């Protein structure tokens, strides 16, 4: 027993060190994973805050029945005192159309069949402008 006891203690000590090392390695991996999750959440939050702090596109929109054409007309009116350049994205199911618009301050543009799109109920529109939150809606 005298010669096996030191050997047995050495084996048990080696096993204990291995278990301790493996446990610490697992904790390091968990910490790295939690750090990555935290960084992703911070990046997402910062992105949402930056988006929320952008000004809205300076426009309003209204819809009325076309007088001399089919469908409805979307009137996009600038609420800015300056001329603005925006992009109008129109969607109907899988159909999409983009139209660049330049609108003088305080004035509006009518978009309907004569401009290439006769609006119908359910059409979606989005008006975008660089560094601004988009403005949009659905035709009633």
C-alpha cells in the first residue's frame, strides 16, 4: 500500500486538475459567447437609436380619385421650405416601381395613371430620402 498511495494520489490529483481545467475552459467559452451576445445587442440598440433620431421625410401624402384617368392619385406634398429630392416606392403584390421625385418647398406632386401608376386599394407606398426616416402608407 505504501508504494501505491503516492501513485493513486498523483492520478487523483491529475484527474482533479483536468476537471478543473475543463471547467475553466467551459466558463471561458460561456463568457466569450455572452460577450458576443452583449456586443450584438449594443450594436442593434445603437442602430435603432440612430434610426429613431433621424428626422422624418418632410412630406405628407393624400389620395383622391383620378378625374380623367383610372384609379386613384397619390399627392405627395413637401412640408419643407426647400426643394427636396425623394424616392417613391410603390408595391402591389410582387409588382414594384420606384420613382424619383423632386418637389419644390411647400408644393406637391400628383402621381397617378398619367405618371405611370394607377393606384388601387391595397397598394403600398414608401417615400424615402437619405438620412431620414421613411414615410409610407397603404391606399384605402
